[in-house]
C-alpha cells in the first residue's frame, strides 16, 4: 500500500482563532512540533499543483492497470475538516481526484476500444451508521436498503448484492452519477466543518475488457471518502450527530484493527484479520491486504489546535504503509456450460488424434505389403480355407504356411491389434471393435 500525506493550508476559521502551523514538510517527511517525524511515499501541501503531482505519480498508473485486470483503490482518511472530501472531489464544486480519474479512464477506454470491446459500469453507496444505502436508487429514496454484502463462490472477493449498476459511456455521465449520489449523501454542519460527511462513501467503477480469442479481463476501482474521526468534546455534537459520530468512530476503529493485524509481524502469516467486525472493513477487504493496488491519502490539518488528531492520523497512516497486498489479474470466470463444451472439444480432439494414428498404421502396413511384391488383385482364396480371423494364427492355418496369403493375413492381424490398442475401451468416443474385423475380400482393404 502506498501512502501520501496531504497537509492542507490553514482555513479562515483557524486563522481567526490565532492558530499557528504545527507541521514542517521536508521532502517525503513531515515533522510535528512534539518531535515526531514520519516518512511516506509523498508529503505535499494541499495546493492544486501538488495534488496534480500526486495524482500523476500515484494514481494514473493504477487506472491503466484496470485494463489489464488489476483492482485498485484510493482511500482518503483523516479527521473531520482535514480536506478529505475536497481532495477526493466527492462533495462541493471542487473536481478533485474523482473528476481527474473519470477523464483519464475514458481517455484510455477510447484508446483500448480500437482493439477490444470495453464495458464500464458504476455504483455509489454509503455506509451510514453501519447500514449500506444505495445512493443511485431510481426513486431517490436512500432509507432502508436491500443492499447486502455477498462473497463470490469461487473466492473472488466480496460484492454488493442489490446495489444498482449504471452503464456509463463517457466522463460526463460519470460526473452526473457522482453528483446525483453526492446530493443524497448524509451530511451535517458541525463546529469543525460547515458540511461534514456523516457517512463513508464508496464510488466504484467496474471495467471489463474483451479481446478476441482471449478471456475477458475484469477489474474494479474504489474511490473511498471515509467519514472523519471525531472527538465529541471538541466537535460539541449532541443528539443524532452524537450517535452518528459514535458509529463513524466504531467503523474507523475496526479499520484500525485490521491495519494493526495486517502489519503485525507476529500475526501477518497466521493471525486472524477482523474484516467482519464492520461492513466498512468487509467491503474494503480487497483494498486492505487483498487483491488490489491501494493508495491511502492521509489528510491532516496543520493547525496547532488539531495537533493531537493530526498526530493520530500520521501514526495511523504510517502503520498502513506496512500493508502488503497480493495483487493478481482478474479473468472472467468460466460458466458450467463453457466447461462442459471445453471437455467435449478436448475429447473430440483426442479422438481425431487416435484416428490419425490408426490411418498412419494402416498406411504403413499397406506400403509394406506392396513392397513385398504381393499382387493384391491376383490373389485368390483357396476354397475351404477359413478367411476370417480365428483364435489360430494365420501362420498355423493349414494350407497357408509360407504363402503370400498367410503373410497378408498375419499383417492384417497386426494392424487390427494396433487399432484395438489405439481405440481402447478407455476412450469416451471409441469405435466398436467389430468395425475393424478383417474383411473376406482382400481388395476391400
């Protein structure tokens, strides 16, 4: 997992309160006034130019990997008011990572469409108080939802059953769907943020690429805007907001426990990872130690009034950097009918090979007879002599010893024995043995 830390500028409220900067950035390291220092894959100020650099260096390559069948995830984590939603572009008017991702994705789709068949679908859900709600419901109702988490029978991870999938053809359609879902997402005002997200939002893009003569490659990209961690006393929340804050912190605690289990050297190979402790960690199972290329964007506030929350976020991100995912290509799963047809094709090809070998054997026997100088057309069968094969060998047949005809019958028996070996009863498509009996008329051979 790659981790990039984004330090947003001081906002107007913090400036008016007389807050000062408590963080110092030096290269890929960030230091706090308390003396802690952390190194990440990237540490940047929250300017447009710096965000563009992080997107280019950390995310563009993952988007290209979708076309080769590699899953990807981008997670934004941090306290309330640290700039997660702004960075991801999943709220307000700022385009953010989401808009850039859509544009890059469909540029690559247009390039790939020349040599392959492309399909792009999207879904948008939120986890509100540990309930999954579909933000793309046609009736606009985002209350109780029938969306449930299922697991693929063949061990291909988890998926959402009941979530609406929408086909998209271009960047603008993706933006329309994103904005539709954002308008239905649970938000509220708090002392830390005018528009605080009260749920974890996951926008997923499903990409399928089919090249003629090859199995289809399938991949998904999660764009995750996690709700911010909160301190009840600091945010001054009560009533419904208090209950929401408790659920948010419980989900983030479950996420922290999974990260701790994945990075503990004593538990990494054998220890249990508590993915099932919350729906958030269950959905992000591939992103955390699974089959996905993942980037975490740790968003922090530089204000000294938020120094404790900032330090916790940096510790959280530093631990997440130790996660090692196991990435593999996702191919289209074969159906039962496809498997049955493939077996029939393999059996038919094996039968063809057997028949080709039989033809070669008979041809060799015929050539050998011709080279021995036997004129097949002039041969006659002596009356009273048994011409069909019998338990006796042709060489022991009375009246045929050391004659050209006895040699011919012996050669026929050898050919028949070879044919029987090739067309044994083990073959599922074997030919009845009686069809290879010796003929009474030599010219029929």
